[in-house]
C-alpha cells in the first residue's frame, strides 16, 4: 500500500534514511536539514541541522556508522555524528570555489564523494593524524557542473553525470584507506582520478542522475532530453538509449538486475526493463492506484480539495494532476530491499510530499503489468 506523508508546502529537494528507516533527514529547500522520527503514522521533528549558510543540495546517511553527510551551495560539506543524542558537525575541507551539488557515502563508509559546480569531484576521507576530513580531487576531463554521483559496489569506482551531456566512470581509489583494487569489467588500472569510461547522455541533455546496478556491471543514467540510457561493461560497453515521450527525469535507480525506476517532471515513477541482451524498453507507469481514484474522483476528495484550495467546482479537475505527487519528483531512495530486488522505494517532490511506494516484489509488479 502506498504511504503518503506531507511535510508542508515547501519543496523537498533531498532526503535520506537511517538504517532501520525509523528516522528521516530532509531539506525543505533552505539551509537547514530537519531530522524526523517516526512514531506510528506521524513524524516528530527531533533536531534541526543548521550549520550551512546557503541551500542544502544533498544529504546521505551512512547506515552502519550512523553518520550524516550534507553539502550545500555555500561550498561546504559537514559530517554529522550523534553524541549524547545531539548531532555534532565536522567541517570537510572540500577546496572548491563553486556550489557543492551532490554527496554520497561509499559502500564501506570509509570515504564519500562530493560533486560540485567547480567541474570536479572531491573524494573525501578521514585523516586520523590530524583528526579531520580531507579531500582529493578528480578533475579531467569534466567540463561542467557535476549533477549526480553513484558508487560501484567495489568501493573504488565512481560514476558521475554532468551538464556537459556526459556520464563518466572514474577511479576513486585512496591508497591511505583501502587495499589495491581488483580488476573489473570497466578496467584494471585504477589510480585516483583515472577515467575508466565516458558516454554521451543519448542526444543532447544534461545528465540528472546515474545509478550502478547491484553487481556493478551496468550503469544507468537519465538526461534532460527525456532519455534513459544503460551501458553494459560485460558486453563490450554495449549502450542502449531510448528517448521517451514524457517530461525529463530527475532521478533513477536500479530496482532489480533487469529493471530501472525513473521519476521526474512527470510527477510519476516509471518502470523500464533492460533484458539480458542489453535492450532497453519502457514498461509502464507505477502510479496506478491514483489514476483509478482520479478517474472516479470521489465526492469526499473533491470537496476536501475545494475547501483546502478555495477552488470553484469547475476548476478542481483542472488543477489536480493525475498522480500522487502534484509536482516534480526531485529525489528517490530505496526504502526496503536492495538493488538486487527492491520491495519499497521512497520519493520526495517539490509539492512537499514524501511517498513510500510498495511494489511488494519486482516479479509481482511485472506480473501485474503483464511482462513475461
């Protein structure tokens, strides 16, 4: 069953969950990060992280170490550690001169990466001797703002998308904190900053989101030209791209070894399938229950919205979208399961809503959609 939660009217630009999904961190399009604890069907705000000076652009919550990392348009990143029930910040030395745009913990949580408008990626790790977080840069050949990043399961490779219409894979190997990496289908030579692969976004669109598959052998990304692409390293870098008829996507994630969920300006999660031959196809929209409800348009819903929005009777149908989200979906995370098989995922949007989608199991969802 789909859960719908509202956190006001301000857009939610990013969010992150703790390990057991009892706490939520989100940013309501300002310089703050709000921490909520779930109590039954309600969300109780427990803390506000307000160290940043400008709008928070990305949040990630490490499940095992229980540390939060945030980055902002103020060119800073903080690692937050909970001490005696309070979150204490530690400044990260990013050494960038433009806004930080995205941040992600590595799978082993011993480092994290920060993308920025400075045309570089800061790979950050903790230096025990000086007791601070330092960074090393990945620069060439990035020629524009880094919009999204995702880690390979081996904790070494890092995928990024940028506004120069490219998706790239780099080595983020830090010899001070990890062992020499094993060869992968993407390549064997992995010194820090080495570009393993580079791909066009499809036709001509900014890359908004990138996602490695569970085994790390495939990379998916979405572009502002309403395209979605998948490349398979085990098939000589076979690239499959489709340009859809929908509005551009802002976020994507693998839901199983052969399926991808994407969402964005169409306000609705959509399911894509990439078969064993690398062929990418659109399956269907996942927002089905709301469509049926909107078709019937119950009297209770109608008058409730008229009362809340002070709308006239003949304007109600024109102002409500045929979807749960009433504005663009900005961020998507896995709520239950892993990329091997997601059972629930979470979306937040510019309408101030957070929606937890229950797909039960991927096989059941595909069966419902008559996919063999």
